């Protein structure tokens, strides 16, 4: 911890800024379960904040390699959040595709381990898989805002 005190202070400063921004805007944050964009942004922000705490904890205890794995995952999460919110007129559509991709992947995992996802009977899986296929295939496509969608 002493060796990287400057970096840990910078990390704490960034976390404090993020917390301050959230607190100043907390009254504007409304979790509208009917909007995929609201759910996606809230989920991604919550996950990012929790992941940052885990990275800090691991790094401060000498587990830098493990912290780097989470940091890479956090970078990917931020790219996805940026992609979903980059164009206001596309946010809801992109959030819907992101949600579909997550549901389809969770379903594949559940089936792979011999369980049934909780929404198995309530989701139109044909529609969900079609939407999931519209989510950009690579992190590079999401980072640059491009997508190799059918017809693009």
C-alpha cells in the first residue's frame, strides 16, 4: 500500500467524484422498470461502483493481478455503458439489445449447468434471441460505436 500511495489516493479521489456526482443527481434518478435504458444504466452503474471497490480492496491487499482482471472487466463495462448511452435517440434500442443479450447468455449458462432460468416460461425466447443477435459482437465495435448488424 505504501509503495502505491499516490495511485490509491488518486483512486479514492475518483471514487469521491463519482459518489459526489451521484449524490448531487440522486433526486433525478428514477428507476423506471418500463424503460430498458433506465434499468441498463442503473445496473451498469451499480456494478461498476461495486467492482471499483473490489479492485481497490484487492490492490490494497497485494492482489494486483486479480485487481487487473476486474479492472479489465470494468473497462468493458464502461465501454458497454458508453455504447448504450452514446446516442440519445438510440439509447432505448441499444439498452433493449443489451438486456436481450444478457438474458440469452444467462439462459445458455443455466441450461449448461442443468438449471432453469427464473424467466424461462415468461420470455419470448425467439424474439429475445433475435434482439440479442443485434447487439454488436465485439467490444471493439461497441468502443468505436460501430456494429456489424445484418443490413448495416
